[in-house]
């Protein structure tokens, strides 16, 4: 599922057989893994440099923690936080910048300020179509993630997820979003308990085959990995790598991670083996 994106500032992104790595930049005080580490301008700038030097293809900046029990922000509060950090991120990053938000006002502000992509944890279904209209107006790539307010599924979890994505795609296309701008995300850790996360990952290829879109996988340091390893968030990178390689094997094109250097190296070897690269 190949894609090629270009922006007016000269940045480019190509989705090909090479696995892409999206580096996470949380400018929040309360994110589950790295809250408070990068929520100063200098801290954010340093972390961006480190992630890009390590091989990040995209920087994903989030101003609100979406961990279970996290403190939600209004769009206005989120924008005020973004105003502090987004100019720093855009000024420092040599790769495309994605804004992680489910508020359409925040997304619109960020894209007008120069951000390149949208990453919506509610799959364009949090509002009444405004987020999809922002994506259609700016004509940028948008990550559409599966989510749910609870973990109760009436039937098969994969079939219910397909229904969700069908609705998201309808909303997007009706708002003028081009199909080639849509990237899907199974939403591991969102609206799913540990066993449901495992089932979705095991059957991920069923979702990949069902939709004509590239897939992003975000499993970095998630709780289900901690349950398997009995380790805290900061010690889950090896488990993250294993789950990420599983996702690549199932057809995912982009991995969203905290530890960029490890993910880049693992994906590079995997891609070389898969593509029979001569060394």
C-alpha cells in the first residue's frame, strides 16, 4: 500500500516497503511513560534532535495525555499548550510533524501553523464531522484510530472494528478527505482490555486485508506488554520491539514508538530479511 506525500515546505514522506518510524513527543506532564520529560522548550528540542538522528521518519507531538485516567483538556487549553511547543517542534524538525489530537480546533490551529499530519485517536468520530472537515480542508494525511468508550463488544471484536472503520471512512470521504490521505490504526490499548488487545494483534492481518489503506501500529510500552513481562512502562522496550515486528509481519507500514533508535534498527533488519536485501 504505497503512498507519497509532499508539503509546501519541502518535506516528503513515502510509504513503501520500508517500515516507517513515528517518534513520540509528549509535551505533557502526565503521560504514562514519559510525562514531564520533554515538556519544556529545550527538552522538546533536544528530544526531537535525538529522535531524528536515530532515524525517525515522523515526529508525533501530543499536548494531552490520553492514558487511562489522564486529565482531559479542552481544545482551548490544548491549543495554549501547543502554542508553546509547536513552533519549537516545527523549527527543529527536518521530518514531517504529526499532531496528536481529537479536538478539531487544535488540529486546525496546528495545521495552519505548519504541521503536516493529523493523528486522531477517535477516528474522526469524536465530534459531528468537524475533524474530518479539517482534514478535508487541509488535505493532509490523517491517522484514523479505532477507539471505544468501554471494552464491551456484542460480537466479534474484529468485525465490530470493521464497522467502526467503515463509518470513519464514510465520514472522511463525505468531508472531502482523499482516500490516499487515510492511514488506519487498530488502537491497541484503547477501548480494549488486555486479552482483546492480544486478539486484535493476532488477527491484525484480517483488518489489513479489509481496507485499502496503510496501517500504523502503536504498541509502545503499552499495559498489555507490561502484563506479559511484569515490568513497568520504562522497561517494556524489548516487548514493544517484539510486538512491532509482529505488526510489520501482519502488514503494518508505520510503528509509533518511544524508543526510536531501537525500533529503527529492528525494522531495518526485518525489512532487509523480508526484501532479500544483498549486503
